């Protein structure tokens, strides 16, 4: 997916509507679209010009930007009305393929109306669009914005993945997260691990997972639960988190960062499948490849140790 803005998402909806309408009217000989290429060229040019104008500088920027936005929105509403009228005039689908195309056209027409509303509210009315109203991809609508809190890249698009590794750096559990907060995953994760492996000597989390009631609950079943507290600590928390054992397990936890980097090199830096189901399947294959790679490295190391010649020394 490309980096989303309300303007280029509006153009995505417009170009898909143009493509689908072009195929359907050609099949049913519906008139009114003789200047389809002109519509595409005009709308795309207006979108690119408005984007450059808003991101650039120069005299009377606000005035020129408002005029360009008004012209683009006016033509976009005319185009939307024309698509809607064609949808009403088209006869019933001839086959399943055409029925699927009609369904796609309905979807992209609806998204075009949504993006038109967002663009008009932002550029013409000066509103700040709430995060809940935004869409980050018309083709992968399940996509979420991930704020990393790092310098580069500051944000990514997709889904967070919850990973659990053991002392051998093998991934024992993973889950594609859909909107829940990190702290909500602690108890379900512990349930899965305890149900699968029976006993766990220690369990370590990042600061984002820390919640006092969860830590107290997990300590009933797991001897050592490492949950560094966010923010200021009281005397008891300071004493617990400065013990040698806590620090030792906490330092071992940092290996997860290298494991995440290794996963990205096994194909999880970018998902090439479509849909949420495809996304989850892609993650599963990436985790499988990672574990096989780790196991293979260990087998090769053991094999090298067995085949190394024994050196004899005499004095």
C-alpha cells in the first residue's frame, strides 16, 4: 500500500470507479461515458496539483489552495453523481463475474463519497478529522496505523504482532492483534502458554504490558513475572526491580528485539498477500521460516562440533 492521504485515497476510489464503470458500460452499451479518459486525466491532475500546492509554499497559499480544492471537489461531486446515475441505469448482471464487479463498484463508490466528505470537511471547513473516521487503505480496509515512537520510521501500517520466545529464541506463540491494547493481552497469553506447556519458570514483558493486577494474578501460577513499571516507582517496586534476578531476566528479554529484526528478514517487513486472512497466513509462514532457520543453525553448529578434528598436544 502507498502512504495514505485523504486526497490520494479519494483518487484511488475515483480511478477504480472509472475502471469498473468503463468495463460495465462497454458490455451493456450504456452511453454517457464517451469522455472517460478526460475524466481520469482531469481528476488525477487536480489531485496532484492540489497535493503539491498544499505541501509547498508561495504567496497567497491558503487562497490558492482553497480555490484549487473547491474546483477539485466540484468536479469530483459531478463525477460521483455520474457514477451513481450509471449504477441505476445498468441492467441486472449477466453472470457471477459481473455481479462481483458490481459489488466492487458499489464499494468504491461508497468509499468515494466517504473520502469526498473527509476532504471537504478538512480543506473547506477546517475540521480536524478524528482518527476513528480515517481509512488507511481502500484495498486493505483492515489496515491499522501503528505508532512506533521511534525516529525512523515513526509510523507503520498493518497490524501489531504479539510474539513469545523461549530461552532458545524459538517462537512459541504469536498472535496478530486487531486494535486491543497491549495490557489486554497479558492474561490470555499466559493462559495459552500454561495450557500448552504446563509449567513456566519465568515470563517477561515490555513496559507497555504492565498492569499491577495482572502481575499479581500471574505470580500465582508462574514463579517469576517480569513486568517493569512505567513511570515513577515506589519503594517496594524499586526494591523488586533492582534485584539481581529481575535485572538478569530483564536483560534476557532484550533478545526479542533481535528476534523481531530476524523475522523482518524472513519476509515480515511487508505483507504481499491480500485481506486480513492472507495477512495472518503470511505471518504464520514467516514465523515457521524463522523457527526452521533457528533450528537449522543449531543443527549445523552441532554437526560442526562433531566433525572438528581433535588436537593432541605433547610436552
